[in-house]
């Protein structure tokens, strides 16, 4: 799964929607100025250091705009890029290249920004047991691509969707406790009703709740917005085999301290909701422009 891009049937609708909002009324500038048969070549150029993600998606954007465009990939997803690196070249009709430019870069810059931030979190926790994972705080419609970008940065995916694991959060607990259920009965009901084979995780906010959740049968205990000292105490008091996840308030400044508490997983919503797009541009090669 790590290097696997989502299938075309899940990518093309996203690309088509993006193209429809950008080119659905035409490209009046190119149509007015660029001869429709003018051939040329352009380079996709890195302007900042980071980790590349989404170059194959970029190629699919070009093909959706003009199937005759040909892209040659020089650097693959997951590689570190430096300013000045030529990531890929694309050849064909200049008007098609320009029509695809903005949408292509929107995908490539965003996905590379996610991969770059994920790589930085992974580097900050190097040598420790904790795994950096993402959350479901993704751009609507972009989840599978954004989670792919997380993997390109060396981090891992948490739940892909609500059917991908049992996570009993504080909101579930509040509703069920109002009905008179205790945590043990809540966990037991989840085991009984949910599909078999899924991991069961319980969100807690205190060490005492962590111990209670483990005793109730949780596979994973989510330590939500706890201090590093509280996390350390919880990890030390839970039975062997119960994994722990740190969640809430994680940033690049404190992630190593959190990892040093001994938690197994650190979930970071910022990977997909607060990343900075990586600076990547498309530049036309003037020497390639010749009237047919």
C-alpha cells in the first residue's frame, strides 16, 4: 500500500471536478493568444526543498486536458527534491499545457507539502518506537490522495474512513453514559455489534481512564491532550499488549518529547490540515516553441 497510488476511478472524478471549476468556461487568455496547434515543451521545477508526492497525478491532469500531451518523469514520488531540480517535462500543444497548469500544480504542490511535513515529523522521532500517523482531518474529496502523500513522506495512515476501525471517542461515551452504560459494557457492545477483526480504540483524557479502558478490553488507548508526564505514567501502568496513541496538541516542537514517553502511535492532524504547499512551478522552454 505504501507506494500505491489510489486507482484511476477514484482519482479521475477529483481531477475532473478541479478542471471543471478552473476551465469549465474556457481559457480565454490562451484561446486569444496561443495558436491552437503550437507545439512546445515545459518543465516542472522544484523551487523549495521537500519530498515529492503527486507527480503521477500531475500526469493524469495533463492527459485529462489533452490526451496527446506526453510527460516524462525524472524524479519519482517519495524522493527528496531541491530548488532547481527538474521533476518532469511535458511536451505537446502549448495551449493544453497552459490549460492544465494551475490544476496540475494545485495537486502537486499540496501533496508534496503533505509529504514534506510528514517527513519532518518522522525525522524528529527517529530512533524511537512511536509511529507518526495521520487523521481523518483531510480536504473533502481528497482523502485518498492526501493519505497517499503522508505515506510518501514516510509516515503511516490511521483510519481511512469510519468503517476502518472502532474508535470510541468522548462524544460516543457521553451519549452512552447518559443511557446508564459504563465503559466495560460500551466496549463489550462494540465488540458484539462491529464487524470482526477490527481494532478497538478508546479515547481517554486521564491516567485513570486509560487504565479503565485497558481493563475494559481496548486494543489501543488514545491519550487525548495529556501532558508528556501523564502519557509516561499511563504507558507504564497499562498491561502488556495494549497499545497507546498520543493525540492532540502535537507539533514539531514537542513531538520528540511525546515520542520519548513510550507511546506506540502519535497522530498528527496537522499533516493534512495545516501543511504548507511546496513551491513548485511550471516553466515553458522558449527554445522548444516553433510555429508548425
